[in-house]
C-alpha cells in the first residue's frame, strides 16, 4: 500500500466512492450546499465504468411527478454547466419522439402524455402523419401514432461528468483518481470512513456511487445494494451526409430500439427482451474504458427491424459496434438514500440506463437528504429501503437482470408482473392457493394471489395467467365476482405478507407514544390505527399497533414498506430506552375472513363469542379455531365486517382447510389482492406509496381523526410532527385528498390521471381501481385550492378526470362513497 498524496486529507466530512456521473453530481451538489471536506475517490479514472459510453439521452417524463421533476432539473442543470465550468456538455434540446406500432402502445403513450401535463411538461400527441413530419426518415408502416416532448434532448455523458467534477473542484471538493476503496469502516452502527490502497480516511459520511461495483462496495459495509451489470449494445454508423442535424431522439419501443443523431451519424441502441448479464464472476481488476466482446448475432434482430424502420440505414456503413456494461436493479428503479443497515452510509447507484438523465436531479436530492437527514420530498420510488435483503443474492440478480433490461421498452401495462426470479418468498398456504386457481403476483419478493381462476374456467383449459391490456384484462370479471362476495357474502384473503414487527420492553409504550401520532396508551387487546409523522407533518408510515401486553406491541404494516418502517422505528428508539424492535413477519400466516357473513362462517368454528359485545371492532383476542390457536384482530382494509386471523405458520394450512371446508358450502370465495385494492378504494382507504407519503401532510390526507394532538407529552416529549399538525390547523389546508367516481362506467383508472376542476388542471390521481360495487372506476387524488377553502366550496366545482387525452365527468367526495359512516365494519 502506498500513501495517499500529501495533500489528501486523513479526515473528510464525506467520502464519495465512484467517479461516474452520479458521484460527480453528488460531490457538486454537496459543495453547492456549502459542505467542506468532501472527497471523491475513483478506482481508475473519472467516467471509466459506464458513464463514458452512455448514449446520453436526456428524457424528462418519468413514472411519477417527483421523478419527473428530478429529470427536468437534470436538463436545466446541464444547460447551464458549460457557462459555469467552461466544459462543453454537447447539450441540445431537439426533443424526443416515441412511436407506437400497436393500439395498446399508443394508449400507453397517450396516458403518459396526459400525465405529463400534470407535471408541467410540454407534450404533443401525434398522428402517424405528424410523426412523419417530425422525423421524415421514418418508415411509418404499422405506426399508430406517437408522442413528442420538445424539451427533451441529448448530451455528451463524459463531458457532463467532467463538468460536474470541475464545478465540484471549484467549490472545494478534492478528487483522487487511481485510488481504490478496499474497506468501509464502521462502529456502533454508523460508518466511520474508508480504507484504500493508498491509505485510510475517516469520515462522517460515505456515499456509494460505485455503479456496477456498487454491490461489492455495499458488501464491504454489510449493506445490500442489489444491482447486476448487463451487456448493453449499440451501433454507430459511418457519416451520413444527408442526415439532418436537428432530428429528435427517436424511440420505437415496440422494436426495442432508440435512435440518436450524433455528429452526422446515427447511434442505434436497444433494450432487447432477453438481456445478457455480465461480470457474474467479478469485474476484472483492470477494467477501465473497456468494451465487451461483440455479439452481432444477439443484436442482429434489432438491426434488421431498424433497417426496415429507418431505410437510410440500409446504405450506411457501421463505424462502431459497441458493447458495454450497465447496471440494473431488480425493479428497474435506481437506488437512492441512506442504507437501513448502517447510519450515514448513502447509496446512489443502479441507474438502469437512465443515469445521465437522472444524475443531476438524483445528485441534488441525495445531497439535500444528507444535509437534512431526511429526503427533501417523496423519493419512495427509488428509496433503497424498498428492496429486501434477499434481493442482493447473486443468483437472484442474474436471473432477474435477464428480464429487467428488456422491460425498459416493454409495454408498461397495469398490473404487469415480473416473470423471472420468482417464488422466493411464499406463504405456507401457497400450494393450497395454487390448487384453487390462484394467479400470483409479487410484492417485496412475496408470492401473493392477485386473483383466482374459477374451477369452471380451469375445467375449460384456461390458465391462471395474465393477458395484459390497458382495457379490461382477462381477470376483470373474476375479480368482480370476488368483490361481490366480499360486499354481500364472505371472502377469504391470504395476507401472510403483511410485515409484522414486535416492539417489546419496559419503555416500549413511551417510545411508541413518541413515534405514533395516535394514542397507543391503551389496554392490552386494543388495536390502534396510526401514522408515523416527520417534522413536516408528512406521513412516514401508515399502520396498526396492537397492544399485546403491558410491555409488548405488534406493528402490522404493508409488505412493501416493512423494511422502511422497521428502519424508521429503529432509528427513533432512544439509545437509553429499554425497547427492542424485531421483524417477525415469517412467523405467522394471516388469513382475513371478510364480508357481512364473516361472523356466520367463523362462529361455529370457535368456542369464543364473536358478537359485538364480546368482540368489538378494533380489538384482538386469542381464540381457538378448528384444532389450532389464532390471534384474531377485528379490523378491515375492505370496509366490511371481518377478522384477520394471525396463525403460527406451522398450523396455517390446518386453519385454512378448516375455514374452507366450512365456508365453501356457504358461498365463501377465495379473493386476491386486486379485490383488496378495489374494495379499499371504494372505502377511500389510503395506500402508502400512492395516496400518502412523507411529503403528504396528514391533515391534507384526511387522516386527522387518527392524530391525537391532545395526548400528553411522554417520557421522550411530544410525538414527532405534532408542531407541524398544529401549524397546519392554524394556517388551513391548501390541498385535500378527494375520492372520485367516473360517471361513465367504461373508462379505467390506474394512477397519475389529471384532475380537471372547472376546466383547469388541479392535481392528479394518486391511485385508481374499478369499483365493482359502485359500478365505475374510482380514484383518489389531491386537489389544490386556496388556504382554508371550505369543503362545500371544494365540492361545488365541476370535476373531470383525463384518461389518455379524453376527459370524463366525475363525482367528487371527501367522505367515502361506500359506507360513509363506517357502519358495516361494526356490524
């Protein structure tokens, strides 16, 4: 080991590992926030991993509002970097054009265009003839239309990174190349620095921006950073003299291809349906500006379709056939934020071929996160806490990566499920559900029954599998029957995937009183619905707390947010508190018996009384059922009478069989997650990650009933967010979460559809589903208004919801459209 250069510090406030575009962006933005003592370490040379060979497409429309805002910021930043640093970025805004070759793809593009309006993006929906006018070289055969975003563009990826690096240096950041990090040091759950091949640096913060080495750097810290490198192919033609220089970036996703004019040449790249993972045995030590071996046979189908689509390619020579590695995550969304395993260890990696367009915004957001100790706004889409530890498994990552790359350009149908790396987490009831026709989806690795194919359909030879569409999918009628059973009879859900956290210790109540907005100082056996708030009054978690004893509580939350909620809880347990939080999800299966006939079904199966006097709503009791024991929780996410039965995993099949045997003659239906969602949205129950997030104020979300500002300050003071709740009450609300029902029963809602209020866009839907009982699509979304605007004035407006460019009249309500008084759950 040689020493670090003489001018290198032995201590830094922050060490950034990796000198690609994202590492340079984080360094630049930390410096812009005024941080001193920032050091960036690059194992070889800046940009030498993936950045240098990226295609440099700068698109702004992403799947959510906040992701779009980050991409918009990237474009705005790159437009000013050259003037600031003197480094030419090659940034130009010729726009981008996406072309559809099917009606389904056009529906997707039109829905995206509608969504773009709510995000403040300029967008045009084009006929095939208008597509041709934008891109005269295009063969229109099969084209059904397109979408044009005039402010999209392209740039030189390496020069963007070098410009960010120069800007960072100008603000005091020290950058050291040829310096490899060999270890991450830590103490008492907090990062303390890095060891390198040239010496050690102690640090308060370490940021993993190591790109395709990100997983390895994470392992040094004991942190899961699930990503896998894949081969990514493109060709660059010889000069084409007649090629216009103002062509927009062209995407033809139905042919897996994108095209960029580049200095009189065409760059043709692809996201082929079945990708080639790379580096499974490790990335070579000397990898630096390297290319991977050509595989022309792999790329040939893309090229053949491209020559037909862009005939000018037929006579153009190929100057470069390029194959380089890029890293992909299991769900095609990048990884950002503080690792739940280690304090002050941050990650920005796994950018799934959108690193250039994302790096400016992601770097800014992460720097602000580090500054404040919390994300600046809702970043759950890319928050590293969404992924599970098992997803860092190499075999899993390689299997999933083969699919993930191609899904970037696949149809992004609603409810689309991954096909690879499945079956890792299963309920004890999985095989039982499969025998009864379950079609499984995946959340947080859990296999969950989304809908059931009836026996008569199975007898006809139908398979329990999705046939995707933007219209009514093949399971729509089956789910409608399940929905009707829950509303009029009884349904059985397997909700084993609920994340479960036990909180125990003599200070458990005091800790939870500090974290929970509701009052959890209740007697054992009571269930409390509550939110965990941040200092802004935003919702960090939405869950139930069941008091099991004087010193023990059970937290139940969604499968997708279990890791997030556990991390939040553990970070907020005071060091001197006698309180331990333990994740216990796999220990208990959960069977939910829901519907007006739930009591009639369950009462003969248990000696315990289930009437309202003996077993009121919002309580939990231990009961016998069949020959087993269960802890029954009388709560509901579907808005009906029902019980969640928490059963030890080893007796789950017995309890399931007991309920099914008794219930089938009474019309019991097995129900899936799609019906859980359609029932909850009819009842206007919120869904974390869609309707509520850490930037949504609990009062604007309509959840003030679960906030007890009057509860006395406990051992650790007032509950988190109390001051923000009181401030909002004083100032008045500027937006409210509203429920909508379309007056036309035909259109379908998913999320992000624009909300029109009296002819002006006033927000967008945060979630949507079909309300089979209410007879139309239902949506939830925030509507902006004047501070203190009354509910009557809000509801007096005329509302429309835009779906793929068409507007449909909608009924608006601040109370649940289904059972507004909540009488059915207490029946």
